[in-house]
């Protein structure tokens, strides 16, 4: 197992299975009110350069439930905001903390931090990847469907961090993934081509969302305007208008297709109210599972 969790590409299929098994075990323990404190005496640092609801709260509550504590650090309020180097910061924080979760812009910043840190570093979202989210998403699929074997997953919308982590997950777990992303907003070509080259399953990008969703077990989407892209709002709304997950699109898929969204949703843009709140939606189970997955990640990467 790696020291850090920077992206799903770095994990083996067995590592991902272990995270799912642990999450399932911890979820059962929590539901039955049984205490379990593998992080007793340990502290997680959480550095945020972007806003967050789910990631911050699930990691913070998760660390507490496992008997540890956490420190929330807003990037700008630390000396990082005044130019202290990433490497010096990582070296200092490693002397106080037992693990560090970071949400930042570039994957390179995260990698630089991890390479100077003596303690595990966990990706809480970068512009390129959001591994903890997709672990929770696929854990949800497994809970509902039993297995990822034979899964046909579809991702509609922006070829962003969520799309990239779905691509890495399809590669590592061996399920089929069809993406429908508009011209100019395709997934990163390095991430996509590497997965296509190395995967035994089918990972493709097609232009028509209605063709993509045929026979799908899962339809996932995400915002059209990610954090940091606010200035592109107008042109993005135009570019993505035919890629909305709405009732017509769901009707073109399987009756029991699961609709997923990492949240926050922009209702009326990438997804409609009717679909978010409809019978196919599993978005709130997905959100809950962030907690159980985060606890599994902390237990596996930080406790031992
Ligand atoms: N899905 C997700 O990461 O949500 P937050 O931005 O609220 O953490
Ligand atoms: N793609 C979105 C995901 C938010 C959880 C963003 O980066 O803002």
C-alpha cells in the first residue's frame, strides 16, 4: 500500500476492495452504536484552499468517531497564504500531525506536499482528481447492486476531476465507463488515453448523451462550473445545455438506473429537481457514504 492517497490510479484493485470492506465494517459498527477508536491520540490536519461541506465534515466527524481529532486549516490563514513554501510547511506539519488531507487546485501542489511530508497525505479534491468521492460513489453502487462486475457506468457532463476519478476507477476495478462530454470539455487526454491503453474494460467518450445512457446501470453527473471556473459561467452553461440529466434522459436508460451526483448540485443546470428527488436518485446515500469511506481511508492510511 502507498503512503499517500493522491489518486485512484495509484491504488491496486485489492487496496480499493480493502477500503470498501473496511467502510462496510465501520458503517455497521456506527449503525449499531459500537465504538471503535483506532485513531486514539492521533490528529488529522485538513488544509483547504477551496470551499467544502461534505469533505470537511465527513473527515472531521470521521476522525472524531475513530477516537482521533482534527485541525481545520484554511490555506490563506496559514503562512502558505503569505508564501511559506509547500515543502517547509509539509515538513513542519508532519512533526505535529499523523495525517494530512488537502483540497487544493493543482495536483502538482498536492504531490509536492506529499513528497515532503513524512505522514500520509490524502487528496480531498484537486482540479484533476477527487478519489475519496469516487470511492464513496462506487461503494454506494456496490451496496445497492452487490458488485461492480458487469457494471455499465455512464458519466454525463464536464470532463473534470470527477470524470477523471471515474476513469481511474473503471481502469482499476474493470467496469465499463461511457462518458458523454461536449466538444472542448473532454476529459484530460493523458488520463483518458492511459486508461484506454491499460484497461481490459471499455472506457469511451461519445458525443450523444442519449446513446451513452442506453443500458446503463449508473448515470453520474457533476456541476458544469467547478470551483475556480466561476468566470467561465456563461459560456459553460451554453456549452453544456444538451448534457442535462433530466427526466427525458433517464427515460432513455434502464428503468432501475441509479442516478448519482457528487454534490453540490446546481438544480436546473446539470440536473433537474425531478431527477434529483426522483426514485432513481441515490445522491443522499452517496453523500452519507463519504463519511464511511473517509473513516475507512483514515483507518487504513493513518491508524497503522
Ligand atoms: N462532493 C464534495 O466533495 O462536496 P464538498 O465540496 O461539499 O466537500
Ligand atoms: N467538479 C467539482 C466537484 C465538487 C465536489 C469541483 O471541482 O468544483
